C-alpha cells in the first residue's frame, strides 16, 4: 500500500515545466481551455502553445511573459514564480527563435477600442465642427443676429481700421522626439536605418521613449499608432495616424515628423467664412 501511495503522489505532483503547471491547475479547477481563452481574451492557440511549452511559436518574448502572467493570474497561481519559470525556459530553449520578428498581434485584445467607439468619436467630431461652422457663419454674416450697438458713423470709422493679422502658432523646429503611450499594452519597436533595434517593449499607459538624437534614420513598427502621443522639443505634434492599423518602417526623426505634419496641414482644404456681398 505504501508503494501505491508513493506512485499516486508521484503522478499527481506538479511538473517542473510552466506549461504543465498551468495545464494541471486549469484541469484541477475543471476549466476547459476555451473557457480560459474567453476569460483572458488570449487566443486559444496561444494558450495551447504555452501549455505545450513551445514559447518559440509565440510572436516574441514579450508575448510569452505577458500571456503567462495573465494565465497564472486567472488560475490564482503565483505570478512571480510562473514568470521566473518562463524566463528560465526561454533562456534554455532556443532563445533566438523567440526574438525573431513575427506577425504583429495585440498583447491584450480587451484593451483595443471597439469600432463602435471609433465611429462614435468620429460622429462627435463632425457634429462639433458643424456647430463651430454654423456659429461663425451666423456671427460674421451681415443682416443676421441682433442690431449693431454702434451708430453708422462709428461703424464707418471702425471699418477703416486695418484688420490685425493672426499670429501663427509657433511650430517646433527641433529637439528630442518623445513617444508616450496613452494605452496599456502598446507594442512598439524602434530601430535605425540599418535595422539595429533601438527599443522594443509593450508599453503601458504613461510609459515614454525618447528617440536617441544620434540615431541614423530612426524608424517605428507598431500596431497602435493612434495610442502614441508625440512631442518634439516639448511641443506636441500630430500622431502618425488615428486609424486602427499596423505601421512599419515609418521614419520618426524630428525632420521626418515635422515634414509629415506640414504635409498633413497643406493637404487640408482651407476654411472660409461665408460673407455675403454688399449688393445682396
């Protein structure tokens, strides 16, 4: 009987591999892998890859660590212990495979804004612009609104005063280029013109990265360009794009970003205030 008990204990003892530990914990809780995928928002194939211990099949080292942390937290396991085990396995099992560039996939799909929210923001922006245009059109159009407070002589005198030219908003001309993430789980990779990696991480909200001033032809690869705020010399410049798309090999030097900003400004149609002629 003692030998049988020893055999049972050996069979039920947790395995030393992190994938086996996670699978045994999931089965002990009576959970199917589909249930874990639905709760963690991690693709089922990635969970199966983690349980199999094939971390080289994941897109990058960042994904292996981030997905394992979420999986362990869902099963109420010790996150630090699980991450130490993952790092140990990555160090001993083909580390070069886990660092290779791969097809980009968001680290946490639950944090990606839905299309409904994007369309709502676009509609709100259109309504706001329409209201501003209607206000200024009615304000400057003659014959509309309340009667003027000035008499005819005062109006003639005021009309002779030359209008003051609007002072253009100063634009940044140089300085350090800083990217700041406005969302959690924003994967980015910065590299120079020769492909040498400068910085690669999954940035959380508030994390920032300063492009080295001496970098030759710095470029960016990310799937969340809309989540990255950009400043040059402390002055904010437009984002790379507001669309939910993957951008790659985008120049991010101060000169390149300022050129993109000038091109975007010149491509916008000029706003004109509708002023009726005196004959109408």
